[in-house]
């Protein structure tokens, strides 16, 4: 006997409301030969494993520290001993070192400057001349331009009259000539410390210097300390054509993963799921960052430290389990027909992953929709968002899609995984279609796998088909057997529950809205749903699957190989 959903077209209403849920899955108990997730984890060596260093593993990438250190008016490095240098053709060389007991402050450099015509090959030479000019009573600072290229800038943030007066003080003095005045190019940064001042002009050669810690901590790790967070590798701080600062972490791919895996997946999950995460994160990062670490003032980064790409929070979030997973899979990526792929993944699929073309429009053979029977303990449970008609109207107006007063909201197209590919909203002034990615962002939805319930719906009504006839029943009067063989009455479920079918999971609400102006978006899953489900990987690992098998399951036709 099969269970079929009773199809309903429904309307919506929004107010964030996470509610309790009850998960019903009809599955058999694991065979006795399979081990539990905890036993899998306990049987692994979780100590920190040294990462082998060879030519391939010296791949550095640029990661934008968007979450905490982008759009800032100042950034303070608390590390007291640093070196500056440039990375050219992926080779970094330190040129000059600085010490400051209170660390170093970086700020956008405002104002205009006169530039000494003479250039210098070292910072020390530029500083000697800058100190000599400063004795004339004018603000003077040595300036880093590029590798082995330094200048002396005179001026800064001052009025036009003060700027003119300053120039009269230096004009023709000490035998120097000047270029300028040069206006603010939105690429200049001023670094200050105890007795230290350096101007950085990234706009001349389109490059910023990269900062490296000189000393190491008690665990023999060099770290750039930014107060809230600290990072391995190097740091680049620039304006990148803006009036505020952005920090970029230039870091070896393997070291980067040490701060990604524990932020993307719970470290207490089975080690094989952590290995899966490490391989997918490595493949994703390398394809997104183009293998480049060069000093760059035009493009700050192509991958950031948030859910937009991958969550990365640096050294302070590393764990032994995640480090072991990264070390065990060093250099391994996801490949399709010999080529590395961008291995997309999300937290929770809601019972079935999504095909790439149903999210981004591009059909890729390795990103197919997969029935996820292993997502038995979803990291993110079913959710409900509540909207009023006026809420929806406001959202549409804010996104230039106004249709007047809302009359009807309904899915226009559903994908094979039961996600809303297109939502149709009809109002007094016409109708509009909102497609998948726009839909998620406009309505702040965890995923697009949701139903629309209005006050006229009977949310938990289903049709049961037999060999000779069909019968419509209400599930709230039913009893179910859960995965641990517990029998429960659905009358005890307060809000919503899940039923597992052969090709998906389906959620049911117990109650509908109590007025015609209110709509529920009742959904499952978290994220775009394409590629590996982290919750599903956890479930597969708990049942004894290796990380290579998990990757083969979620990425059609793919294997694990070295990059």
C-alpha cells in the first residue's frame, strides 16, 4: 500500500517561528554487524596528525574575512612582531620587519600627498629620507609601493590651504623634487605602531603587501592575532577601491581546511563524515579561488569566510577530530572524468537533494537529485514561517515586484525533489513569478522545499491507495512506528511531522492558519540542497560507509583523487 499526498494549493503569511517537530521514518534497525556513530568516532586516532609538505601542498589561496573584518574603519593586529612582503607569481618574500608592543593599527589613508621623485629599494632608505624631510615640520611617511620599491609621501588629511603651505616648506629644500599633488586613489592604507608609521599605496602597482607573524605560539604555530580571531598564514589589509578596510587571509589550502571543517560540520560526528567534509571543502575552495595567492589591490578575494562560500573562523575553532580528517585526506578532491569539480553541499536536504539546473539553471551530470534515505537525524529540523498578505506585499515592493494588494500565492513549478522552483503571487495590479534563489533571499527562507498552507486547508489529510480503491484519511488519528520501534499517536504531535516515502520525505502540519490574511510556509531542509547533504553524510558514516562511498553517492559518477 502506498501513501500519496493530498494535493493542495495554498497561500502564505510570514513571521519567523521555529516550532517543535516529530520525525517519522519507516526504517529497519541497523544490522548487528554495523557499528554506531559514536563507536566509529571512538575507534579513530584523533590526535593532531602533521601535514606532509610537498610541492603540491604548497597551494595558497586568498580568503576574504568578510564576517568580522570587512567594511571596517580600522583593523588592529595584536601580534607584536610582523614582517611585510609581496607575493608575486605565488612566491612570497618578506622584505621588512616591525616590532610594536601594542600591535599595529591599519586605517584608510585620507587626503592628498606630494610624492618625492626619488624612489628607494628598501624601507630603511625611504625612512631615513622621510625623517630628514619631517624635520622641516611637515607630515612625512615612508611608503610601500611594491617589491623593492618604496617612496616618500608628504601630506595627508588636511585642508587645501594647509596642504599648500606645507608644500612651500619643502619646495626646493634639501635638493629634492616632488611629483603631485596626488589625490586619494582609495587604495592607500596607513599602518601605525609604537614608533612605527608606514603608508601603503596599493594603487600604483595594484598590489598590497602581505603580513606574516615572526614569532610562534606555544604549539609552534605562527599566527596573525586580530583580537577576536587569529589566523594561520598571512594577512593582507587594503581598501580595494573603497573607503573602508578589508582583511584577506592568504593561507595554505590544508591549513585553511583546519578552520573550515569544524565550522561546517560538528566535530563529534563520525570521522568518515568529517573526511567527506574535508574532501568536499578542499575541492570547493580550490575551484573557487583559482589557485592564486598573489598580492592584489584590484580583487580582494573570490571566496569568503561565511555561508556564502564556506564558514571559516581560523585557528581558534580548530579541533583534533577535524584536523585528523584533513590530514587523512590530504590533497584529495572530488573528480568527474579526471577533472576536479566544485563540490557544492548544504546542511540538510529534507529527504532528497536537488539537481543543479533547478537552482542555478546549469545542468551538470554530477549534480543530480538523489533520494537521501540516510538523513535520519537532520541537523536542521522542519520549519515554519508565517506571513501576512501585507508582509508579502512589502517584500515584493522592496524588491521592485509590486502587484498591489495580495490576492493569491501559490507554487507555479515544483521540482522533482518537491522544492518550489517558481512562486506565483497574484495581486490587484497583476501577478509576478519569483524563482528559486530569489525566492530564498527575498523571503529569508532556510530552503525552497516548502508547502503553502492557508486557512482553508486541512494540512494532515492524505489519500491511501489500495489495490482496489482509495481512501482519504486524516493522519492525526493514526499511529506510527518510529526508527527505534516506538509506537506513537499523531494526536500527541503539536505542530508538524514527517512521513518517509520511497523517493522523498514529506512534512505535514497539524493546524492551518485561523484567518484568511495569514499563510504558513511549512518547509524542510536547510540550504540550496545541491550536492552532499551534511546530515546525510553523518547518517551514512553512522551506518559504516567510508568517505569515498559517501562522495560517490552524492556526486554522480565522481571519485576521490589528488588535485
